[in-house]
């Protein structure tokens, strides 16, 4: 039986669930706010504010830790603790953010965006401390990344770039695997709950399963 999760006339967008599915967050188009609802009852539980941007479009999604929201708008990203509404550092990028992931502990933020390295524009994946905004690493990619996925133990990062699936070791920040995955583009990659299997889909209309060793 469907139930309403907003007052009549309000405008909300970009809904997403918490990792355990118990809560749903949606961005308010009428104010800079993320509205958090109880999934079962539809009751509004919290309104989280504090993020500011000049961009006309923004989004707020739960991080993998289940207690943080990740705000994005064009080249800006910021992590906020839901309970305390404490914002981490504002993190800016040279170009639009094409993908991002907050790890399961809330201590590592991974983003994808283009940037200038040695005078040349290069597709990059960045590692950040979401609290301080410190840039921990920038990893050059062969093509822009439009999807990032961290393994359940946060040890591996799957990157979808062009037709290829890339795997990076998070601790050493080194690429450990690369292979063509889908003709005409790989769209998405997701680890299984145990982290031993990776599923990918792409423009070739195929679903592929990869064994993770």
C-alpha cells in the first residue's frame, strides 16, 4: 500500500535508501535540505541542513557507513554526520564530479573528476579525508570514471572507465587488474555482500559476474 512521504505541494528529488533500507533520503528543491523518512511508515524523521552551493542542482545520499550524508553539486562534495549535523570539509574539484563513494567507516571519500596534472587535463580518481578535506592521493585513469564501487571490506576499488573494469588496491593505491568488460561502455559495477564476486553491466546489454581473488 503506497504512502506519501512529503506534504502535498512540496518538491523533492533524488531519493536513495540507507544501506539497511530502513530510511530514505530525498533532496528538497525548496530549501537546501535533505529530508530523511522512515521507510516503513513514511514518517519524516529528520531534516538535515548546512550544505551550501551556488549550483542549481544538488543531491544528498547516504554513505556506506549508514550514519553520514554525502552532499554533491557539480564539482563540490561534502560529508555530514546525520545525528550531529556536523559537516566535514568542503571539497572542490576542477571539473564536475562523475562518481563518488564514502567507505564503510566514513573515513575515506573517493571521487572521480577531471583535473590538471603537469599541465595536462587528465581523468582522475581522488582519495580524500572527508573530515579535514586532505587529499590523500590522485590516481590517473585511462578514461573518465562514471562509476566507483568499494568492496565490503574497503580493500578494493572497482572503477568503470570506458569499456574497461579496473581494480585498485586501496591501501597501496596501485592498480592490480584491468580488463575489457563491456563493448561500447561499462555502466556499473557492484561487489557482492561477501566481496568475492563483482557484477558489471554495460552498453552491450550483458550482465557479467567476476570472481574476486
